C-alpha cells in the first residue's frame, strides 16, 4: 500500500482476510486497497463485511458512510448518518467529522455541518480537506470572512502544504486580491515545483494580466510534467493566441510521440479541422479506422466533421456504424439528432435526443436541446419535466440553469424563472441569461428594462436571431415598432459578411414591405453562405410576395431535391400548387409534410380543405386534428365547419362557421355559413348571408370552396 502497488496489496489483504475471516481489520484494509485501485464495487463488499464483523470499527464505518453520502438515493444518505452515529460516542476524529458534515449538508442540516467542520479543523489544524470543506460551506452562506479565516488557518497550520497554499492563493484571486493570490500560488510552487494545478493557475493569472511571454514559459513548464493530462497545455496556449501553425505542429509531435493516445489524436484532428485542413483531419481519421474499423472515437469525430461540412449522408453512415456496436452511445444518438435537425426532421431529431438520454441521463447537451425542441413545439411543461429530471451532478452547470429558465418562462412560472435568472447572472453575465432577463421583463411589461438587457446580450452575441426577435418585441411593447429594424440595419451594415444577420434583415424587410431592400439583404446572405437553404427559402417567399411564382417554385424544388424533409419548402410548394389549381400536387406536398410532422397546423388545415369534397371522411380527421391544435383559429374553424358541411353535418357546420365569422369576417367564410344555413333548412337566412358575401366578392359565384 505504501508503495502504491494497490493490486498487489489487495491480493495480500485478500489472503489475510481468507486466513482470518473474522478479523474486521483485514477486511477493512482489503477495502481500502480496492478503493485506492478504483475498484469501488469490490471495496464496498469488503468494507461492509468489516462493519458486519465489528460495527464499532471506525475506519470501516467512515469509509462505507463516505460512499453512501455520495449516493443519489436519500435513503442511503440517511443510512450513512446512522452508521456515523453508531461510532460518534468514541473519541472525536477529523475524518469522522468531515464525512458527517457531508451527510449533514445532503440532509439539509447546514448549521450542523458547519459545527462538524469547525470541530474537525480545531482537532486537526493541518487537515486541508476539512478546511476546504469549511470554506465551501462558508461561501455558500456568503460568509467571505469565515471562508478566508478557514483557509488562512489551514495554511498557517500546515506551512509546507502546497495544496493549502494553492487553495489560499485561488481564494485571494477570486476575491480580487491578485498580488496576494499570485504570491501564494508561487509559494505553492516553491514547495512543490511539479504541482500541475498551481502551474495552471499561475499561467491563467499571467495571461489575464497581460504577460503572454511569462504565461508561455509557464505553459511550457506545465507541458513538461510527466502527467499526460498537461502535455497539450502549451500547444493549446499557442492555438488560443493565434499561432495556429505552431500549435498544429506541436499537436502533431504529441500525437507522434504517443501513437496509442487517442486524446492526442483527437486534439490534432480538431486543430487541423479548425484551421481549414479538413482533408488532413479526414486522412488521420481514415488511417485510424483502417487499423481499427470499430474505433468509435474516430467515427464520432469524423461524423462531426461531416456535419460541419454538410455531408449529412456520410455523417449518418459513420454514426450508424457506432450504434451498430455501441447501441446506447449517447454521443452517437446526439449527433444523429444533429443530422435530422439539419434535414428538418423534427420527429426523428426528438427521438434521437430521447435515445441519447436513455443511454446517458447525465448527457446535458442532449437534455437541453430536447427541452429547446419541446418549447419550440409549444410543450413547455414537457420541457420543464425534462430539465427537472437532470441528475444532481449536472445541475450546477450554467447550461442546465439556462435551459430550465427557458422552460419556466414557457410555462409562465415567473417567480421561479426570476430566481433562476438571478442565479445565472450571478455566475456569468452571458448573452443567454441576459436574453432570459429581457424575456422576463417583457412578460412584466418592462419594455425599457428588457431593451437594456437584450441590447447588452446582442453586444456579446450580435448574430443571435432570438436576441433580435426579442428586441423587436420590446420595441413593439414600447410603441416604437420601427426602432428594432433600424438597429438591425445598422448591425448588418457593420457585419456585411454575417449570413445570419443578412438573412434576418431580409426577412424583416420583407415583413416591412420593402421587397427590393429585402432581396438585396437575402442575396448578401446567400453570397456569404452558398449552401444556405434558409436563404433560398426566404428568397422564394419574397418571390411569392412579388408574384414571381415560377422563380419561387424553381428555388423550392431545388431545396426539396437536396433536403426532401424541408417542411417549410414543402408547405410553400403546397401553397403554390393550391394557388395554381393543382390540387393533386398540393395534396402530395401536405401529405409529405405530415409524414414528418403530424402536428403541422398548416398542412393539416389545408389538406383537410383540399380533401373536403373528394374524401370528406378523411378530411374530417385532419380538420379535427387541426382544431385540437388551434381551437381559437378562425381559418381552422372555417375549414372544420366546411368539412362538416361536406359530411352532411349541418348543425355542427353552422356552429363552427359562425365562430369563424365572428373571429374574422371574410366573404368566403360568410358564403360557407350561408350555404350551411341553406342546407339546414333556414333558406331565408342562408340566402341573405350568401347575397352579402357575393356582393363583397363576386367570384364566389364560380366556386364553392377555394
């Protein structure tokens, strides 16, 4: 054990336990050797055996309680408390108090935890772990002075502890005492020159204080340590500082020196791809897969490159291979969801994200994207439930907090959202939390406050489409609807190569009735990103506004050829076919949409209307589905009433059609209502309503249902 030969030690202790099966100490030492070797399952068996033989064996009970205290099962935490209580009448010891404090915190007994940790520090002033735990507790209580006192006491009591000096130095740095912090970090390195954590901290201090030459020297020193985790530190520094060629050369050297190190290969491939050397990155991965076709890391990385290069078929092939021998791979399911997202296949995207979480519930990227997808589909409650199922270990991440805040906003739980937003902004003033703050203020009718937060977010992330949409909403609430467009025009002028900004500007200008300016912006978006199908669809929509139907159809057919499940393009093609009287083509497009998204309101409503005469029974199914999705939509009510009319259900037809006319009066809806009254036997009312409708739109005499 002393020589850190844990496997050999465990064999010796196993022999001892076999020779003396009723000796608790032998089982305890066996458990400790398993723990040191990282074999937690065997460790728990041996340690539990020790406590069965001798319930008063403090070391064994503390070790078992430590493992139980980390469990997600609160019953296990309560059991840990009972084990510690069983030995607490003995002479107090620091390790017992440390674990009892952890259990107290898990059970919500914060005051008791503070007393335990304080006592542990007093019993063993040199116990750095107890001091660190006490510091964390004081910080959660916002007791900065108490945290400082605990760390300074630990450092003073243990002057030759590199860890104590480093922790104190980091504390000073976090509280703004840069000089004292750096001095303590350097003292930690004087004690232990090979302390990687201290070197990493010092390098970060030197970088942030504008001393790149010193920082590079520290990163070189860090990379020279034997620990492989620190080897790429200097190359990473070079890469972050724009010295990409030097960085790639160093990543190549590290990969060559350690051919079995997949991490080194992964970093080299990432560096090559990010510097435009895609062919080199693909060559490296291709060679790796030649030697091992089942190299999941290589397949996953190649799929990510394919997705970024919009080669979705290649990406899907690689991901299917990974899932062939690793069916539960969360990453493979997640990236496959990215492929479906790019193709507009929302249902498949959602299924793959759910599969990713089934394989790894702690895989936060899949969880947050699933929640975002659910919110976009109008199911905020499901999004909130998804986020509430996040494992405890992931709940401290800002990504979790941001995604849950959006879900809370979606279900209008503004009190909880406010708490979450404040917590997020206290951690990091990111664009995401600022946008959430803006959204919250909009909900409270605080347009001025919302604008301030959103504008700050856009300074951080100027291409954020959601940020600009929130700004437009804030300007509308403030009765300045044109202000956001002026700001967007100025931003797009400053960033002419931003395809995202130009695309958004084109859409807004289309809405504002400025088609020529809109076309200029959309063409700029297309020129900035030739593969952008979003720009093609937006240009097709503009073509329709300007009655360039043939041009719109041609653009959209090309989009659908490359992206068969692009639902926006198919819906627009359906609209074009409907306008030109090609009912069969329109029906085909809407059916194609519903095979991908069964909740597409436009497809359900228009398909029901188109089928109402030739197949009224099938039409009723679609009309009712649309009615469930949008019960207060005048167009949907009109379609549902007309389909009921075609099915001979005249009383129901009148009810729906009256609602449609009341919600939004148009000649066609009045004409439908008049026909329903006629068929129901109320000839006088029917003729009166129809006459008024025809007077408003004489073309109604040539068609019953357009």
